[in-house]
C-alpha cells in the first residue's frame, strides 16, 4: 500500500515538474485574479471527490443508509481510499496546471494580449471541466464502495484523462483565441 502511495507521489512530482510553470522571480505580483481559474478548477476536481467521500463516510458511521448512492455495502467504506485518491487524481488532471503555466507565460511575454489570453483560458477551462465533472461524480462513489476491487475504475479514468484531456484543452484554447480575435 505504501509503495503505491510513494509511486503516485513520485509520478505527481514528475508531472508537476514537467508542466510549464514560470520561474518564481519572473511572475509579476499584480496579475489579475482570473489567471487563477485553472488552479481553482484543479482544486475542485482533485479534492472534491475526497470531500464528498469523507462526508458520505461520516454519514455511514452515523448510521445513514448509503445504498441509494453507492449500492449495498458489505463492509465499511475504505477511509484510505478517501484520503489518498486525490494523489491519483492530480496525475489525471495535469492539463489544468499546464494551462495555468501557459496563461502566465503568455501574459508575461505579451501583456497587451490579455483579452485574448483570458478568453482562451476561460474556454479551455470550460472544455476540460465538462469531462472532469464525470470524474468528480464517479470517483467518490467508487471510493466509498466496499467491493473487493473498487478503485480500478478511478485508475482507468485517470489514465484516460492523462492521455485525452489535452485535446479539449487545446481545442478550447484555439476556440477562445478565435472568439477573442473576432471580438477584439
């Protein structure tokens, strides 16, 4: 168990180090608040299932019937999955962090194109949030499941998100740039 956690943490560090984050001294401190939108979306989709799972775990301990949400429970839900699955989700949601780095990089390079960058970032976050909503809803149910092999679906979803999430991000970025080009 602890070996898997170590592997997930190492993969998360590698993915975060490969993303396009600007150096600490190169980021101006007076950036607008909308530049943090990808980080907010990342936090919601990475930590949200654990918060929902923790709420359901406390309700289960209080005696609530969770059968309508996750099916019949044979044993108590695994609290370890509720606490450690966000590490797995961070790997699948890496395009949000890369989008934040790209947005900052474009703003640092050309401050006058902020309207175009803002529109591209908003459309890209919206395009990535649609499939991430499925991850938000499906993951906490699997974390709370008492099935012997529960958690495999989350792993498969994370791999699919790692591979295919950049596609809606790029499409959203170019659509947003196009919309901004037509408007401004």
